[in-house]
């Protein structure tokens, strides 16, 4: 998995991920979220458009990121997941808290 | 006196099950790297059978097995120590060996015996060259190190095998705990142990049953799966099906909060006299009732998995199993046996209708999982109410 972090106004960071969001990538993602929040960006928009596949460990990392950001008074939002990612979110009902936005850069435009 | 039949059987077993022709990727890589590391022409990991040696992984050689008697490897096994023959033509034991005077014309041999976790001599790591070679003290240390590495690998495999055995022991075995119903299940882990489990046990007036999928794969998921199974079971006497789930959630929050793991779970209680199933679905979403009338009803709720949100609650739902109806619950590894989408539910339903019994359906899914070499744990539990 590869990632980039783009800092935007209002404490929002856009994290772009690509490749497989699996057990190996999950550890990396936890570190990325932790350090982004620590650097003063508790609102994270995850751009998943380049994620090909997510497994349960990857979902675990997103859930962990949601907890971390919310504890810091922010939120984690996801954008542009593919069908496989959507199915995982749907089966686990995690779409209730990880709602998919169309575009990461505007995921926080409503606050 | 040697029981010939018994030793033949053992040889066959060794050949087919343990050291199959495919080789072991770990040792294949080792054999490949050995050519450069030692400046030699052939390398092999030879496993000892009662009469033969199997070259489990090899590079530069074509033989898959050889007679133990009079072989280079046997000499190393008998010495039970590193054996180095820098020029075999000067060694009276091997100067006239067929592989020396004929093809491939061996001139150099070194072998490092290795042992099983129980301390038995289990094989030899062998290197050969077609020219005489010196093996200096650094290379001898490397050769000994390779032997230790192989022993370490066998030990790790052995420990995983034991863990897998323990995990299998936790799965229910008695096939028909209540009259009027048939139940069957299987769990095919992607690795030696996995995070999926299923369970069933008698409760007052019926049957409790569960299918769970712990985040991740491997040993850590397996430990958590065993814990979840035990906590769910601890509520077997509680009539409300949500108690087991909430108890498990509390346990996860207190004991596993740090591991940030989560579990999806389908847990149910069947009332045998009328077929009423009360259930909780904690973010599992892969359960269906396949009706005798030809319809399929997917059971889903909007509840979260366990370990996701603090202070979460789970709702109790009910569904009736009429005579001939079948309830099927499975892990998401089953989706990957098909196209990875929810269309797999219909595929499983079609298989279910074509199956003569829950066991037959379970056997079919297990065969699919094993032949697909699934990358995720594949688990299924099937309960059918008998036709009246």
C-alpha cells in the first residue's frame, strides 16, 4: 500500500491510499492516522478510490482511525470506495458510521 | 524384525503427504540460494524415510528420491554430524559410487544432518559439486547454520500444527444433538489456525449455535476466536439470546480493547418444538433461510460487529424454520469462492437445494475451499428441520 497526506484548511487532512488494504497495510494506516491526528489534523478524509481490496484487518484499521479521530474531537470519513470495499462496509453495517463520500476533498465541506 | 508392510505404508505416507513432489517453498528457496552461497552445483533438503531419502526441495538435481543404503546422505545421517568429502574420488566409500563414475559425476559432497522437534534424525541438508571443493571454516559455519535454520522451521511448523489441532478440537463433533433437526459445519482456515469458528450445543428445549469471524488471520485471531466461543457458551443458560453477545462485547472491550480487533457474529437459539430461531446478527450479514417452498430469505440486521463501538447494544430477531427449511450461515471467505459479491448467497442457496443433507452441503463447500486454496478462512454452518 502507498499513501500521501495532504493538509487542508480547518484541520482537515486528505489521506490518499492505493493498493491492498490488508494486514500489512493496516499497521501502516494506524501509524499514519495517529501521526496525522497528533500533528493537529483530527479530521481525516480517506480517499479510497485507488484501493483495490480491503480485508477485515483493513476494516479494523479504518475503525481504529475512526476511534482515534473522534477521541481527538474530529472524525474519519471515506471517499470513493470500490464495490468490494462497499460490500464489506455494508455486510458489517459499518456504513452507518463510515459513510462513503464522493470526493475526499469535499467530505468535510458541510462541517 | 522389520514389519515390511508397515514400513512400506510409512514410506507411501511420507511420499504422498509430507514431502509431496511440489516441495516446500521455504526450502526450495534455500536450495536455490545454496548454489551461490557455497559455490556448488546441486543442493537438496533430503528427508529420511525408513529405506529411502526424499529430496523434498532441490536445485540442480532431478531425482525425487533415492535408496538410503550406500548414499552420501546416509553417511551423513550415520555420522550424525556435518560430513564433508572434498574429493569423493579419494574416499574409498564413494569412489566407485554410480553418481561418481557415471552421471552427474559427483566430486564434492557436504551434508548437515538435522533433527525433528522430538530430537529424531529427520533429514540432511546436502550440497554437491561436480568438481572437488574446499569448504573453509566460514562455509562450514554457514552449513551448520542452515541445519539450525531448518530445525527452527520444523519447530515453528510443529507448534502451528499443534495449535491447529487444538483449534479443531474446539469445534462441535456430535452431529445430531436434537431430534427433528440435522446440523453440520466446517471450518477451513487459510493458514494453520484462523479467526473463524462455529459452535453448537444443547440448550433447554433446543439448540444454541454460533458462527463467528474474528478480524485478521493466523494465531492471534485464533486465540481471540477461542475466547469469543467460550464467552458466548457461558450464556447457554440465559434465555435471551442477546445476553451472550453483550457479555462477549464487554469481554472484548475490557480484555481486547488494546488490540483494536473486532468480531462479526451470528448467534442463535433454536426452540425445537416449533422451529422458532431467535438470533442476533452482529455485523455478520451472511445468513439465509432456504425455504422448502423455493424462496430464500437473507437474515440481516443493522447491528455492528463486536468491539467496534463502545456501549453498543444488539437487537433480538426471530425467524421460523418450517419442516424442510434450512438455515445457512457462513463467513465472508465463502464469497471469495465465487465472484466475491453477494451473488454467492444465491449460489450457496442453489447448492443447498441440490444437497441431500446439511452434511452434503458442508462437504461441497469444504471441497471448494480446499481446491481453491482459499486466501481467507472459509466456514459454514447448516441447520435443517426435517420434513414431517
